[in-house]
C-alpha cells in the first residue's frame, strides 16, 4: 500500500494535468500553478519536474517561466482513438455477418 505522501504526490500530478490543460500555447507560471494546486511553489516545481522527466510537461522554449503539457498526452489520446476505431470495425464486421439475411 502506498504511503500517504506518495498518494498526495500522485493526486497532485493528476491535478496538474487538469490545471495545465487548455494552456498549451501560453502556458502557466509556477505561481499560478501552485495557487491552483493549493501548495507551495517548491512542491509544485518538484511535481512539474517529475512530469517533465516523464515527458508529459515542459517549460515553453524562450519563455521558461511558463509550463505546459507536451504532445505526449495528445498522442496517447489519438492512439486510444485509433484502437477504438479498429475495434468498432471488428464489431461491425461481426454484426454484419450475423445479421445478413440467408439466401
């Protein structure tokens, strides 16, 4: 079982994803992020750096005081969409085979 501190850290990381969404172009400053997380800037920075190590968040090049999500999450969503499309096609194929009128 995870320690309470690990659970809090995981929850903050997930909340960070929601906070950063919709800010891909302009990003958010650390202070804004910390306020929305209801935590200190040092804790928010540590969490952001962890997400950056995983390739999920990044500083905006040329505007390093701003953070945003990376395309990695979009790629994840698109991969899921491709899989769902493939599975729908398989279900449709089976449905057509079983609903055809006999000759």
